[in-house]
C-alpha cells in the first residue's frame, strides 16, 4: 500500500530522516516549478482522471482517480530488488551489482542521471500550452497523464541524486528545476528538448519518437550495475509505454481521419486541407523532423564515453541478455562515413559503436509503428505509404552533422539541400496551417476535432465520451 508519509514511496524513505527532510525541502520547489511551467491554465479547477502508482507491484502501479494536477501523488517507486543480482556486462561482469556508487564512477554516473533527469521536466515545459488547443477531452487527459508521469520520473532521478551524491546531488536536483526548455540563458541539456512543440501533430510525433528514445535510454540504464538506477528505470518503463501509445495511436487517428476525408471528397492527398484535415505529405514532413531530432539523442556514432559506460558496467546494451557475449571486446561495427561527398565504410570497435547499436534497435522499433500506420492506409484502399527517413537525414549531432542528405540518405550539396528542405521538413506555411486547425480547444466530452478520428476505445474501461477532465467552478 501507499506510504502514509508526505512523499509517497516504496523505498522506506522514513528510515532516513536526513534524506527525507532534504526531499521535503525540494518538494515545494517542484510544486512551484509545476505551477509555473506545467500545463498552462489547468492547475486549480480541473479534476483529471489520472493513473497513479500506489505501489510498485502489479496490483498497485495503475490506480485511477480524479485529482487536480498539483495534488497528484508524485513519489518515488522502484521495481522490487532482484536477489543476488550480478552485473551482466562489461569489465565487471559477474560481480555483485553495486548498491552504493563506486567512488571511481561517481562523476559519470551522476552525469548519466542528470542528463536523463533533465529530459523529464523539459518535455512538460515543451507541452505546457497544448491544453489550450486540445482536439478532445480524451486527448487532453492523455496529455496530462504524460505530463504528470514525466514529473514523477523527475522525482525518481532527484531521489537518486539526493540519496547517493550528497551536496552535489542536491545542487543538481535544484538545477533540474532552474533550466528551461528553449531558454537562451539556461536551456535544457539536450537540444531536442529545447525544440518547440506548438501543436498536437508535434506532440503525437514527440511521444511516438522522442519518448521511444526515452524507452531505449531507460532500457540501457536498466542494465546498469548500479542497482538503484536499474530498479528505478525498470519501474519508469512501465509508465513510458503509455506515452508511446499516445503518440502512435494519435498519429494513427490523424491518418484515419485523412482517409475518411479523402473518401468523402474522392480527391488526392493534398485536397484533404480543403476539408480541414491534415494531409499525408504534411504528416510525413513532421515524421521526418521528429525522427531526425530523436535520432540525435543517441549521441555520436563513435563514442569513447559510450565505450567507457559499457566497460565500467554503468550502461548496457538494450536487452543485454539477448546477446551471445557480454564483454564486447572483440568485433567491429561497419559504419558508413561521408568524405568529400562520398560514402565509405569505417570499421569501429564494438564498444565505441554502442550508440549506433542502440540506434539500430530504435529505428527497427520505429519501423514497426510506421508499418502499423501504413496498414491503416492499406485498409482504406490508398497506395500512399509513410516511411522513416534515413538516419543520416537532418542530423545535428555525430559524424553526419555538417553534411547534407536527402530522406533516403543520399548525399546532397548545400544548394540541393536548401532547394528540397521545404519538401522534406515542415515549412512555416505548414506550421501555420496546422495551428489554424487548433485555435479553439474542444472540452465537451461528446465532441472531436475535425482533423482527427475518435479513438477505438476509452481509458480504464470508460467510454470514449467519459468526462476525463472535469471543470469545476
């Protein structure tokens, strides 16, 4: 059952009074940040049907009830410990998992936790205005569920910083509330989390692709030899799945509505705009943008940091148990590189290619979602198909940054890139059109915006037209 303490937890927080007091001092700062940078206009008089954890077991991590968001039961939850857990990879493979931070790895572990922690409040800040233009009360609730869970994930990282890194950790916890997405003076650490999310097509793409990067980062950290980090991220993954569902199903509904409008008018894809829908070329442009932004989050293709994280047992490969060997000392990764506009192959030691190995798995996972979207088009008798852009397209980080490629991965001159950019990425006119569809919010439970289809079923067994967000006078 949920703890009776001020901060809900399953980590016996009350047994460490010093840590408890430190987190209770941080708690009001978090609430102040939430009221300032959380969902704009929905802090006081809106009760939302939200899922919250009351324990970490299968019966308690998904409890639903109405709550105002500042009263949401944010807290600290870890997966149950695995008895006699051993480190499963790298140079420390087979050694007992660490319950405390090894002194020699203090700085890199703190860096990993801070970087992950910084993404959580950043996404809330990016999405804070979307409630003002929501397509339905169902979607509004899903937005808020994503937001509060990102807030809880911030709590998870701050707990690790406070409990294992002393004064440095407390300072880092405060700094996580001081940076702001898109702020010129104090931006978020990773550039993708400073990108504007100005409409719901952006939001659905973000939750489909950027949160999927989050899934892969959490899976890699769940392999960590630092057991508190592993247990924390394993529980976070139970909540991350919903975020990706919101994105994939949201885009699927936009595609379905596009198909419905095409049937009504018997036209071609671009004609959908005449009926107030979102056409397939515009969907593809947003897909190109958010896939390329999310691909950058894995870091450089050749990385000594990634090699060290693996060697030292701090961050493993996703689903490490699926690999035949776990040292990765042997072998090479064949990496296409661009020199003078021509592609060639560079052989990279496996450990130095860990980011690219993760990127491979990520893109394969994304492809499955795009395949499901294309089945919607197929069922509706359309020959059009969506596709993932090549990993070299529109890169700002890694060996392809500074080079130009089309969505198929073919090298381009700067002139060719400039000429094709508006064909491949959302133009200002595309953004203006999308935002023209989302000027007024829809808060009535029985209504849905014209540009998106209704979901197939509701949440928590409730009907689609359930009052998922309740406005109280």
